[in-house]
């Protein structure tokens, strides 16, 4: 169940810094409703786990810099027991085949129909990003983005799960439209903007608002295509096929009906879960992940049919991994020791490739705790245990504040 704090519906234990950001969002523009999911924490302008329904605007700062970041999970036709002995070699192969890290390009450029979308031509500025988008399609990126193998303990089924978004194309699209909304040029370097600033809103009935929606939707198609490609690559490496899939964005804006009116629902780090809708929610490297289905309850309606997108951070990247030395490209002074992280992950039975201490299990809540807060809005269909995790290396820079 939730509580209402300053007009914001809050699930789980309140993080007051995130609540404060959400109150600002709820009081800026023509807002129909605002909610915080149980995995919430402070973000840029709109907190992670924040959901805002606008009547006549869209918020590019609310969608965030990683437009259409999301998850895809597929159940394979393999049993975990069939591949368990080969798991270390399989994880080596995944880490060597899939491109992880900031700025990485796919050595096997993907020819995809989305590059024929007229939006590239019709929305000014996007054409200049097309080559970058084409080069990076099918790459994963850094930060908390991953390619995982899971076992479903109840059935021994082997699953593949991925988490990432629209890469450099989405980042440059977001920063460009934030510039335009504030009277700057699309390609300008944005000035230092503080985390607690009010959300940037663009009227829906403006040319800029319509251009942003089209660009965001194209980035959404791009993110879907990228996750599809990476999952297919992993299935090929496994010699497997998919028998079931779940695929969803959690950084996006949707046109939806709530309370009898059409609104723009901006979810940042929140999973849509309309009645019967499926979602894939990942825990930390040493925790369970789940496939959920939305319920049709009064509480679900009050959540704007939304739920968590993960377990939620309780420690910032800088606290966990330390400050970055920009000359050496390394972090020092963090609270999490790599050997402790690796031991915890190993004890949970996970083959780890890459990852920094800013992604250690200790920096996240337990997924079961945040799911419990949403028991009235979702039901858990499948419980998945990670057995292999591949991420970018610890010295890769994560460019996203969200």
C-alpha cells in the first residue's frame, strides 16, 4: 500500500530527497497525478521510480537521458542443467561477442528497417545522428546495463535477460531537445544544471513538443531493436531458441487514459503494468529477478498502472566506487571493495564478467522488499536466479545521471 506525502503517492520506504524532487514535479505544469514506486531514489530533476501524468505537456528531463532504457527477458528451450558445466566458457563467449561500454560500436553493423523511418528525415537534427545510431545498434553500454543468464529454480529453465536503452543516439537526442527547450542550439554543450531543478516541459501542441515525441518514439524503436539483436546473439551462442518473451521500456512517455482523461504519463525508472501486462524486473547481481503481471485493483489505478523497474539504489555510484581521477580514468576511495563484491557474487553462484563496485549487490535494496510494497498492484509469475552476469568493466564511464 502507499502513503500520500505532499500530494505524491509514495510506495515503500520514502527517500526524502526523491520525495522532494517529486513534489517539485507535481507542482510544475498541469499535472493530473504523481507517484513514486518503491525502488525510488534521487535522479536528475525527476527521481528514479517517479511517474508523472501531464495534461498538456511532455517532459524530456522526466524521460531522461537514456530514452527507452528497458528490459527484455526470454525463456529458452534449454534447461540450466544442460549448460551448467559449460557456464564459464559461455560467459566468456558472451563477454567477448557482445560490445559493452561507452561509445562502443558494433563490429557487425546491423541493417534494420527502423533506419528507413521517415522520422530521421522529418525531424530536424536526427539525420546527423543516424550514422552513430547505426554504428551502435546492438551494443550494450556501461553503468547498470547487463546481459544475464538466469535459471528458473522451479523448472530448471534457462532464461536470457538484458537491460539497456537507446545508447548514444538517445543521449544526444535527449540533451539536444533539452537544449532547444531552453533556447539553446541542439548541439550546444549544456551548462552545469543541478539535480533538483524543476522539470523541463514542452507543450504538446507545439512543433517542438511534436518533434520530441517523434524523436522519443524513434529512440524507443531503436532500443527495442537493440535489445532484440543482443538477445538473438546470445541465443545463437547458446544454440537455443526462445519459447516466451517479455519486453518493456521503463524510461519513456506514453499517451494513456487515466481518470477519464487523456494524459502523457512520464515514467523514469518505472515499469508499466496495466491489467494483464507483463514486465521483467531485475534485482542485483546477487539477488533474484522476476516476471510480473499487472493487476486491476484500485491501488493499481492509483499507481497509474506502474511498478518498480528494479531493486533501487541505496548508495550512490561515487559512495560505492569512489571519485574518478579523470587523468588516470580510475575511481578511488569507494566504500565497496572489489574482492568483497566478487566474493558475494560468487557465493550466490554467479559467473561474473566485468562490472564495477558501483554495481555491487550492497548498493541495492533487496528486490523482495520493494515487490512486497506493490503486492496490491502486481503478481509474480516467474522467479529467476542469475547464474551469469556480463557488464562493462569497472573503469568504463557511465554518462547517464539517470
